[in-house]
């Protein structure tokens, strides 16, 4: 009696019209199932790809256009295939190829197929690193496997079953189990997390949340592929101290799927500001957000609207500004300390006067300390006019200017099946219907956030923006 597998498994091989899963189609499916007792059940079918098979593919596989003309389409076989794959470890040689093709075929039918995957190429490399070749022909020769028809789906799938049984016979069960767990991500999966979540994680854009003992988020991150990104945290936990700490502390996992990468970035920034996770330092909220404005000097002649009028910097707090519609503000700083430090660095690099900028005080008629170090052009003692000094100040501050909102009101940006609703550099949310858009517009004004601002400044020029004409959000 054959040795029992560690869990129900399905060995899969496909023949296709080409190498690109999103474009090419399946021409043959071969499946060998192994139940928990190690008993095998075989199934295969030709598939009508609903397109022509290139001549060189026909020569390679022996599958011709005439052979598949009367075969069922994948849509007609989908239920049968899904029932055979469901709840089993998906095993294939170069598994990304076969798994990717099946995901694409199911996606065309509106189905989201996912399964735990084991690649026998990677398994062979891990268990037999002394060999350089691990293709199917090499496995057949090395392990004495029987292959009656190369490049036919069922024959190739059965070779993988034979390879698995050779491994069971030759290796300790613990060694084989450790190799499989390592390659499927289970060896590094935190013990406090439900193992079922590993298989449930979607391969889509989104945001994930790791929770700790107090059921508050420890870390929030965005991903273009949620499954891959979450697993990457735990596969690295023995090499990176931060990941090790996270792996030890996490008790619960949640995720939110988004319509694309832009939505994931916006949602991540929003949730981090809301929850303040201890492991998120870069995007954590700072209630002291401030900026610089250039205001007329009270003791100098000139009109406030005059571009040549002498000006000085004045610190302004985010809570006091109508962000996005406020013109001529410079820099986004997490604290007054950061703002002052940056202004001092700007002044020193441009030989601006720290006294005139309000950063230092000296007795009337005395030069500033920077003048003595040749770091000031002498406006403090009349060697430079206030107008010239202000002109240089405006020039150097221009690089720090915060962009004004370039639209007359709220806008929507479509990504996938959703609409991101935005106004004055603020993310109101994502809706999938007209009613949802209107509901977001009726919500109170969100707090301006510098990370959301940076995301939108980067992404909006590349998007198709639709003004929400005549629909103003609630200004409260």
C-alpha cells in the first residue's frame, strides 16, 4: 500500500497554446488526486481553447487543432476541475505556470480560484541541492520514474505523483514535512494565527492589519498582492529583528481588499492615522502639522498683494488653514521643531538673515551672527535692501511650495470597479456606486494629511480625473 500523504494533494499538469496565462489558453488538463490514505484517482480532458494552437506547440505536445475542436471548453469543465482541486494542496512542476493559467481561466468565468501551492522544482532543489538540473526529464532519469508520453498532461502529472512517493520512501517524514512547510509558507506562519487564514489570503491589492494581545493594530501595511506581502513578513522573521518581534506579537489578522494600488496607498494612510499602530513610524499621525507662510513685514512699506513687497516667514498650523485652497504655503512639517530646523537650514544655504527671518534676536543696529561668518548678505545692517532679501527668500522657498488643489471642487478617480472621491488633497473614501459617491460627499471634512497629499500629488497627474460638478462636500 502506498505511503499516505501529509494532506490531500492534487498533482496537476496543463498543456497550453503558449506561455502567457492572461493571453494563451489551456488545451489539456491532467489531474492525479491523492487522498489522506494515499489512494490515487486520475482524471484528464482535452480542452477546446477557442483559438488556434500554434504549429510548434502542436509538434511539441502532439495535440492538434482537430483533436480539440470537439472537446469541451474550460467553462464547461470548470465545475469538475474545481471540485477536484478544492481543499487540496496544489502540486505542479514550475507551479507558477500551471497555477497562473488556472487562475486566469477561472477569472474569465468570474471565479477567484486560490489554493496552497507546492512547486516540485523548488522541492527538488531544496531536498537535492547537489544536483544542478531539476526539470521533469532530470527527475525521471534521477529517480527512475516511468513516463509513457512526455508533454501530455496526465502522464506528466503522474510523474509528479511518482516523484512524491519516491520522496516518501527515501526521506524521513519530518524532513519531507519541513521542506513542504517551508515552501508553502507554513513553517514561518505565526503559531497564534489561524492556519486557515494562510489559504484564505487573496492575491489582490489591499491593506492588511496585524493585531496584538489588546486587539489593537500592531502594524498596517499595503500590498499589491496581499498573500505574498503578508507571507513576506513571516518568512523574514528570523533575519530582521522588527519582523521577528511582529511575528511573536501578532494574534489576529484582517485585510481590506482595494480596487488597485492607488486605493491601497490611500487606505493604508487613512487607517494608520486612525489607529496609530506601534510598528508604523513613517506614517503615524502628528497633531502638530504646520507650514510656513510668507507675510508682509509690518515695519516695511509695500502692499500685501505686491509681489515685490518685503515679506517674512510666519509659522501656520494645519488646524487654522483651509488646506488645498490655501495659496502660498511652504513645506509640511510634523512639528514646530522640524519647521524651524528646516527654515534655518534654508537660510544658511541661501545666506538669508536669521534676524530678519525672526530666528534670532540682536540689539538694534547690530549685525546677526551669520553676517560675521559670511552667511548673511547684511540686510540686518542695511547692506542689502529688504526687497532684495525678500526676493531671494521667495526664490528659495518656491521649492517648498505646497500645491493648491487644481480643481474647482471634489473629483472622482476610477480604479478598477471603484471610484476614489477626493477634495482639497483629502481622501473621502472609495465608492462603487453613484449613491456611494454622494454619501461620501455628505460626510464631514476629513483632516488634511501630508502622506495623503504626497500620494495624490504623485498619482493624480497620471489618472483620469472626473470633476463632480456642482456637488460640494459638506464643509463641516
